């Protein structure tokens, strides 16, 4: 049985046992992934319904493709740019095509079971941490209130000082201007 699968914006014809290189998929080597975007499925010369089908694959390795040189040039403008690019790739081995939902969930269930104890440990750590953090949070709040009250008091003298400096500066200028007109 074969299937046409879309992943990473490209389409691949796959069958059980095939090895393909696709754009990077998250996961470690040995993880099982399920490719759900199946465009077409078939067996020999017959075309089958692709609804509900999945393709399960095992990640062989995370690698990078060959370097591609990107060279830009504009004639008669002394403009040349040279860049290189290496695409991140994931090598997959197709395990099964079709109703392979039974094979993939076993490893996923095991991964979820391993993740569950970790999350429980995190929740226990978080439950203990708020008791320690609660007094610390209360103390900065008490300190913050006086600082806010002190800030407006400090701002008011600055405005008054600025107003006093502005007023005397204008008076001498007016006195100097009057004698020049008389002369």
C-alpha cells in the first residue's frame, strides 16, 4: 500500500519501509511521528479513500542538507552578494501506511506516562514554592507604596524651582531691552 503525504510544504509518495528526507520535524532519533495530511492512498493500481488514514514513521536522524550557494549580482553596479544556506532535515523511516494508529500510540502513551511524573513533580514544587514566595511578595509591596508616595513630593519642588528660575530670567532681559531702545 502506498500514500501521498504532504509535510513541510512538499508531497512525498511513501510505502512501508521507505526512507525519506523531509523538512525538520521536532523530535529525537528513535521517536515515532504520525503524518496525518494524506492526499491520496492506493494499493497497486487501485485508489483508496484517504479519510482516517495515518502514516506512522520513525525518526532516524536530524541532519542538514548540502550547502546551496546564493549569489546575487547586478551588472555594471559593482553589486555582488554571496551567501550559503544549509536546510535542516529529518530522516524518516516509514513504518506503516494505513490504519497504523495502534503502533504509534504505544510509544506516545509511554512518552506521556514519562512526562506525567515530571509534571507531577513540577506541580509539587510549585505548590511548595508559593508558600516561600508569599512573604517575599508582601514585603516588596509594602516598600513600593512609600516610594510612590515619596515620588510626587519630590516632583513638586522641581516644578516650583523651575518656575522660579524662569521668572527671574525674564525680568533681567526686559530691563536690558528697555535701555537699548532709549539709546
